[in-house]
């Protein structure tokens, strides 16, 4: 029987830590602030932004939503980013993706001040992650590392397989595991002998965005399985990339969906915002 890694429990610990540190900063006259820019009326994006505002309120971080119409131009959006870059009361800037059609996401990400880039998507921060000298980490990979540590899962010397090569999860996930001395294989849609590779994993991180893609035949007995996926099955039920019922009896540890990686992603955004506030006030190198 696998150890079910409770993301709600671990994220609560992160939130408590952030709240305590935010209180210490407030005593010094520093209030961390997060600006979330949302363009258009994507329903899922609106839910995400609402949750982020709620999270900030719980840990005493100031939050501000900048809602722009779907007709916003690239120049107008970049102007908003420029204004936020110059505001001393805003520690972190997050531009909710995806953007409306016709807007250049890459240009918008590049316009965010790297010291306020709490998503850690800016090329400057990506480069720092590559060399292991980072101040911010992408929220989902950072959350996965917290879960592995909480569960006491050793990374050094283990074979770590990451399913997915996105810039948001797969690539940085591989680098974080490598920095912790894991031996890393990143798989993708063109990987040959995929099942053979995943069955060799001591730690398997699934981030492909395909419901129940990872079955029992892809998992080595005793492996730790981290499910980053957030999908809907044929019945409309929320599920991950891993067939939980089939894989759980094999694994030594596994994250559920919901209640696994998801809460950690939100918690690590708060951590990044706190770090940004410290950075901008000379409290971290």
C-alpha cells in the first residue's frame, strides 16, 4: 500500500511558514504585494485568479488584480507590465496565461522585471535555474520538490523520469532533480520504448496532460509517483495523468488528484512573492 502524499497538508505548512515570515516583514514596514494581470474572460483563468487573491489574503500578502479586456493590444498590455515593474508596493507580477489570441506571450514574459517574475518564466530566471543559482523556481516543480522532501524520498543516486518537456514543468523539473543528484531522463511524445524507460524509474513525475495515461504497466514496483496532471475523464471527473487505482498498489508513494500537486503550486507562488519582497528590500543576496 502506497504512502499517499497529502498536498493539502504539506501546502498548509508552506502557507504557515509564509504567513509567519510575512508578519516579520510587516514589522519592518515591508508588505509583500502580488499583482495578477488577466486579459480576456477565460472562465478557468478567472477561477485561478480568484483563488490566488484568496490565498494572498490568508497569508497577509497584498494582492491586486488588473483585469484587461480581451481586445487589449500588445502595447497596452506591455504598458501595464511596465507600470507594475516600477511600483514599489508590488513585489511580484504574474500574467495569467493563456493570453487572448493575437498577443505575444513570450514578449510579455520577457517584459516582466526578473526580480518580480514570481512564475520564474523569464529567460534570466530560467538561466539561473539551469546553473543552480536560482532565487525563484516555477511553482509546480518547486511544489513537487517540497512533496518529495516531506515524504522523505531520497533523490540522490535515484533514476528520476519526467514525462513531459514543457518550459513550465517538465524541463525545470528535470533540472531540479538533477541539482539534487538524481539521474534524470525526460520523456516526450517522440520517446521510443517509453514503457521500458518509465518502468526503470525510482521517481516518476507525470506531466503530459493526458487523463490516466500512466498505467500499472508503466511503473516499477516501489517507485514514487508524482502526478502533475489536471484533467477530466470521460465522465467529466477530475483526474490526473496517472491511473491512481491501478498504480497506487504498486507505488511506495503517490500523489492524488485532486489534493496532491495542485495545492502546492498555489502555495509556492506565495513563497515566491515573499522571496521577491525580500530581494527588493535587500534581505536576500
